C-alpha cells in the first residue's frame, strides 16, 4: 500500500535526507521518498506505520510535525 504524510519542521535538505533514510529502514517499508520542497513523504509499506514514522522523525527533528494525508 502507498501512504502519504506531510512533515513540517525540517529545516534543511541534509536533515530531510536523514529522515528519508531513517524511515526507509523501518520494518515493512519498501520505499520512502521525502520531498523537502513540498514537505511530503510518500512510502510503500505493508501496513500503516504512522506511529513508527512519527517516532523516527521526532528522534531526528524533535520540533517536526507528522500528519497523515
């Protein structure tokens, strides 16, 4: 399944890259792409991983906000 999220509060492209890589390593994630320009994350995953994604993002960017869209 494909899932989309808006992640705000990421301040630089390097941080965005780290978030994308971290999410891509989560169990069940087949593909993760984050666009720093649009602040959107698209993932292909076996199931809804909203909580795991929020934890991974907050670990790297505590002020970031994750919303499923």
